[in-house]
């Protein structure tokens, strides 16, 4: 009896397990394949994978070699310009040194020449007329009040020399002869009215110079 029950139990067990084994597909040698359920599920749901992009770092700064090459090219390009300005600076410095070194030596000579020139100009300004025969100074003081005078010197052959005083209209007011052995002419202005007059030099009948005199009484 026990044997019959055991055989029936085994038969029922085997009958129950056989459909389950049929539903499961055997796996082949490919490890990526599974059961039919797995194949149906994975084939529809699997998505194509995009290859990952390789991340690269891009540097904005130029390379050290390029910077050095550009700097060397700029230096070679600017070398003639720098040399030109350097020569100008050297030339200016040399000129300044030459001027400074020459200034102390030339200063006394320049001062002496200026002084002599000023004296000559003053003497020329003080002269009314001068040639190789006669030299006549300007009248002084000017303006005059009581009197005025003129210095003169006759060094050559002069037949006649006169000083003529004229009013503003050109009419003669007074005449003064110049003697060869004399050196001054005194002009009386006390009796003259205040105003402008002219004094004129005549040599051998020729009028050679005319200047202005102011008479002003205090």
C-alpha cells in the first residue's frame, strides 16, 4: 500500500513540474541571451548607447613658445627705431655739454663786446652829425629851461659852420657860429616861449642835420 501511495506521489510531482520546465528556454553559450521573457523584454527596451565624448580642456592663453617668438620679433622690429632715438639723445647731450663748456669762456668776451657796442650806440645817439671834418653832439639838456648847449669839434677844413634855431613853423629864431678854436655853443632859452623848436646844423652853406628841442619853463 505504501508503495502505491509513493508511486502516485512521484507521478503527480513529475506531472506538475514538466510544464514549468517547458516554459523556460535553455540558455545557449552566449551569456548575453536569457529566457524568452528576458529576450522580449530587453530587445524592445534596450536603447542604443551614444559614445561618450572625450572631454578636452581648451586653453585660451597662447603657448610660451609663441609668446617668446612674438616678443623677439617685436624687439627686432623696434631695434632701428630705438637706435635712431638713442642717437638723437646722445647728440643733444653732446650739444648741451659743448654749450655749457663753452659758455664760461665766451661769457666775458660776449659781455665785453655787448658793453662796447652799447657805448658805441650811446655815443652815436648822442651825436647830431659827424664826418671826417666836424663832429657835433645833440643839444642838452632836452627839455631845456634856462639854457642849453652843444659840443662840437672841427678836425678838418671847414669854411663855415652854423647852428640855427628855428621855431615850430621853420622860421629862424637865432644863429650861432662855430669857431674852429672853440668846442661849445651855448643856446639861451630863457626868453623863448614854452614849446617845440628845431636846431639845425649848416656846414659850408649846406643844411646837414635837423633835430627837435623842447623848451619848458618851470
